[in-house]
């Protein structure tokens, strides 16, 4: 089985971290191909960055053959619906995957994300997925995405403190980490706080493997019908 894992931003170090997390979660015989567009925003923090990164994500999908499923490794689920129009292979967003996993592990979960400007997009997605009632709160840790890549930053400490607040103030029973750049923190934070702390990359990998094993495909009817050839992006 071959999974294409796309980091929609152009920061290579983050792509490498995401790839490592995906490989750690994958089962035997699953090949992980982790890539990012060659250009575009260096981080995705809000609606503008998200919109600017979508063409690069779609270009990667159009130009990559041989994957059994595709994972969009940005917690905003950047370009997810458009990507599903390009292929009948399963396309999974790490945000949607983590929300569904959390909803099956806890009555209420909270999301801990990066900057405050990212919160509205995540709240919108929770409503769209029908899971807003299961989420106690989407919290900002006031950590910039690129701080997660900087050695010696206080990012993990800030995220941990926000998790503690979510337990006390939200009565959250599980935590979803709201950024692919946090993929390497889930295990230690779960141990530290004694509760499920979910990383969307790992959730998406396991969900993708299950869909491929079940031979499930994206519907070609209605909203996910393929676009006419004349509307496809020109190949790079």
C-alpha cells in the first residue's frame, strides 16, 4: 500500500516531521511518500494562507501517480473537497480524521491549535462535519506554526499549559492537536496529562489504510464529480 502525504505548506523540515510521524503510525507494508508543493506559504495560519496553498496541493495530486490514498496534512483540511474531485482514491484530511477518532474516544474533546487566527476555520470545519456539539472548545496556544520547527522554543510548554486549561475549564476528556507540526508531541503530552491526545497525521494514516483495505473509493456522483479536463490546472 502506498500513501501520498501532502504537507500543503512549503516548509521542508515540517514535511520531514510529518513523514516521520506517518511512518511511525503506518502498518507493515505501507509506504509513505511525504511531499510538499515547491512554492506557496511557508506556514498556513488562517484563511488567506489556506487559499494560497490550494493550487499547489492540487498540482501535486495531478502530477503524482501510484498512490492508493492521499492525506492532506494540514489541520485546516486545506483543499480537501477540491482534492476529492480530482481522484476516486480516498482523500483524507488530518483534521476530519482526528475529530472522528476523538468523538469515539470521549464524550467531549477540545482542540489545541496554534494562533488565534486559525480558530475560526477549525470551528467552521467542526460544524461542517457535524461534530461541533462534541467539541467543547477550540483553543489557541499562541504558538506560531514555524515555532514548532525551532529548536529550543517554548512551543511544547505552551501547548501543554493549554491542554491543562482545557481539562480544567472545558472538562475535556480528550485533546486533538490542531496542527500537523505538532505530530511529534502527542505521545508525551498524552502521558503528561493522563488523557488521549490525538495527532491527526497518525489518525489519517490508519484511516487511509482501512479505506484502502476495504477497497473504498471516493464517490464520483454529485459534489465530488470530476471536473472537466479544460478546468484542470496546467501541469508544472
